[in-house]
């Protein structure tokens, strides 16, 4: 760091994204991207005419996209915030609801950006350990009197709470915001968007990166009470009003017109997930019951880092986290059936 760097950020440990090596062609199962391309209409929408209009600013209010999102989720446009990836919505939520001394609470094993946001804004954090089997006990979050952030389904475990369990947390915390990160909800989870009309303290965050094959477009959104959404808009218009580019806004609206295409892809991914879990178990792996587009697995008696390294040597990337409770596990993105067969073949070579 330079001598000019803000000294209050000296302890900041940045988020580490999944590696993107360029040294060879890999079977890439480490960053939870979709193995399938965007829908045909999305690809067609990103045409030369739209590219020529990049000389113009994007719509800072994202009116068209908000309208189609509102129709899909049976809410009003005023209930929707559109962000540069769901990470922007989460970032703003930490700033809006926890950075004034109220603090935040989240699990010890969860999305790695939460502690980064907390450190960035000097937010006091209460870490709530998952149970021994990595499930989240809703009662551990009752009456915390601080902003609660829950990934549901959770990453990197893939486990999920039911809507009724989430509702219990909301009822037990009427005095604070509950942020529900539903990045993986389309792969078997139970969305809580329908609860936003009944609980003004609920903010649901979703993304186009996983189920809608648009990780590179950087598009996410939050749904909640209009007052919560206005809070996020205030921060957006105080930092970057044109936070989502024109092509991404166009692609995001078109994708919703072809939802059946993405639903079919999600179903295929869930079927491939079940197949891969069965085959991993035949190889002696312990696999958590996932409701996401990845599996969290370990081979008893084998170090997770060793499995990761041996797979990488054979051209297959998975994600390893060097954290005490999960050091023996690897997170494996679900790709195509052919990609998963390559993974299994490479595992058999050295196990």
C-alpha cells in the first residue's frame, strides 16, 4: 500500500474471487457460472445498433428493466433496485443499515464478501456459527437487534432455509433489516420475495449471474419495501447514477421474456447435480444436500487442498477454501454432463 492510503483501511482484506487462469484450457468448475449461454433473444438484442448507442448514457432509473422485473415478481417498480451485480446491492445494504453502529450478523461459513463489506465500513460484526452439520439454526438469529445477512441457499455449503424458517427470523427481529441473498435460489431453493409485502424489514437480493447465464454482464437486483429501495437509490445516486450499462439493461429485460429457456437450464443443472452427487458418493465422498448450482464435498482421509491441486494439474478447476471448518471440502460448480464426467474421470485417476 502507498503511504497515501487511508490508514483506517490498513486491516482490510479484499475479497478473493475464483481464479481465472489463462495458461491453458480448463474445465472450469470453480466460480458457479452457468455452463449454458444466454437465451437466443438476449444474444440477438446485443446487436450493432445497441452497441452504437453506447455513446449515450444508460437510463439511471432502469425503468424498462424495473417494469418487467415488477411484473415477474408481482410487485411495483418502486419495490425494485437494480445494481451492478448483486454485490452492489449487498454493498449498499451494509452501508445503509449497519454502518451507523447498529452492526451486522452473519454466519461463520458463508459468502466471503460479507466480512469484507463489514471491515470496509468498520461495522461491528456478530459471527453466528453454523451447526456441526453446516445447517443454520434460525433461532440463533432471533432478537439480535442488528442487521442480519443470510445467503439462502448458503454459499459454499448449498444448504437452504425454508420460507417458514425465514419468516420466523423476520418476526423475531422487527427492529432491524434482514437481508436475504438469494443468488442460488433458482436451483431448488424457496424464494422469500412473496414475504416482502408483509415485512417492511425484508430485503431480498437476487442476481442474473447464476441461473440467467449473465455473470459477465454484472446485473443484480433487490426487492423490498419501497422505503428500503429508496435508501439504496439514495446511495446509488450519491455514487454512480449510471451504475448499469445500456447493453446489460437491454439483456436483462430480454432475458425475462425468455424465462422458460432459463427454467429448462436450471432443471438440467439440478438433474446433473443429482447425478454428480451420486457418482461422488460412489467414490467415497461425503456430499452435502445442495439446493444450488454447486456441490460441497470432501473425501474422508484426503486433504481438500490435495484434491484441488491434483484436479488442477489434470485441467479441472474447483474452488478450495483454506478455512479451518471447511478445509477438507471443495466446492464444485455443476457444469454440463460432459464436464462432470471429465471431473469424475480425473478423480478416479488419483483416488
